[in-house]
């Protein structure tokens, strides 16, 4: 955050960047006017309305939300839950801002497109990567459900939010919820499990088609990085922006696990002195601009990465594109400037 994406650790804002971002922004997202266009709708029709029985409970690492009746005023926080909610036929009344991607107060382009003629949501201020929470804004939005399954909520934040409305957090560690879990948890909380299954089936079909179209990915390994100047951020297999690539036929490089110092996190820092150990057939590099991307390819220190030296690099070069794949969300698997574009770049790199 995205992106992306890329949503890191030097400060809370950097954490969001690495996440996604969350996701996905600086190791982790441009303005809507510069965004690519394309369909983001799932390919499998989902049932409309809630099909599950209320009340229902949704457990998370921070507590269990008890949802008494079908939610009608949903607020979303973090990454991916806004898109999952929209894909399930519910329009959130408040959503977290993604300022790295589109600037403060603006909506991601695929989110704005999904609202169509519906009233647009309130945009919740997130000026410091989730380190603080805009409680007054969330109270003003009057939600009956708060969704944050892929986020960095603290226990204190979760407890405070739960006093406002039932709150759904992540099932394991912060910022490591898979894209599938983000959709299925959102569907469960909305009482729309059948719709969630349909959305996931549509995405599974999209990924299967991508894999079938790229047999050259078989046996190829990949590592995702963001240059931190003096070190690189390396995304672990726990991070959905990298893990999703295994669905299209690639494998996260074993060297990523061997070098991982995160203790189960979604990224770790690798010093320039160790870059020669990052052995992967393909490297994906994420950037905030074309100029930054060009510098990455020619920077002498980065030539120590074998794939960079060999030119086997797939680059994501602007904030919107980064966010759309950091990781993909329910509305970006088919988005032209997102995963489809990245897969084509990976194909080119795999052929070198």
C-alpha cells in the first residue's frame, strides 16, 4: 500500500508502502488521470444479497466480531477489502485513503469505476501508514461493520474500533493475509459466502488461463524487490504480491527463503553486500516512477543480482500499476494495467 501496492519499516508510512499496497505502494502506487483502463469484473456471476444466516461470528488474530444482522453501512481499512466488498455487491460508505497511489482524498481508479452511479464513499484519512486511526471520521461514517482483514491494525486500534462497530481483522500476522482470504473473510462477514465462492471461482479461472498461456513459466523462479539505496527490500512468499505469481506457474526463488530474516513477515532487508546471493531466474522490481525504474537497471551495485545483470527483470513503474499488483485485489486481476501487464513482462524476462 499498493501497491502498490507498495506499501515499510523505517516508519509507519514506509510499512504501508511495503504492504500494499498496502499494499501496495513504495515497497509499495499515480493519479487517476494517468491510470490505465480496463475491465476488473470477476468472470463468474455472484448471487446478490446475503445468503448466510445471521447473527454470525468472524474470528481474527485480534478478536472475534459478532455481526448481528446483514451489514448495510460497511467501512473498509487497509488493502483489498474495499475491492472485495464491491465485488460482492456491497458499496462501502467509508474507505481508507491510498494517498501514495492517488493522493489524499481520492479513490483508486478501479474503485471509482466500480461505484458507477452510486454515491461515492467517505475517504478515511491515513496520513501515516496506519500508525494512527481517524476514529472521529469512522464514527461520523456510522458503520455497522468495519473490515480490515489485510491491514496492520494494532490490538489497541482493534479494541477501540470494536467499541464502534463489529471489526474484522487479519487471521494471522499483519499484512500477510492472502488475496483469497481477504475475499473469503469479507464474504463471510457480509453473509455472502456463496458470492465469495463465485468471485474466487472467477479469479481462479483468470489465473488458470494466464498459466495455460505461459508454459515458459514452468520451472522458473522469481523474486520481488524494491531498492532501498544501500539495501533492497525483498518480498517473502508470505506476501501476496509475490505469492500470487505461483498461481500463474512461477515459483518464489528458494534463495528468498534462505536469506529471509523477517521471522515470518512479508519482507526483509538485504544489504547490497549480499545481493549476489539473491539467485532467481527473474526479478520483479517495483518503482514510483519511470526514472526510478531506469536507474535501477543501470545502478552498479544492483548488478550483483544475477537476474539484473542478465537483464531478466520485469518492472512495475508507476504507483497505480504498483498498487494494482501489490497484491492484486478482487477488482484488479483483469485490470489491463495490472496483473495482465505484469505477466506479459514476466514472459519477456523468462525468454532471456
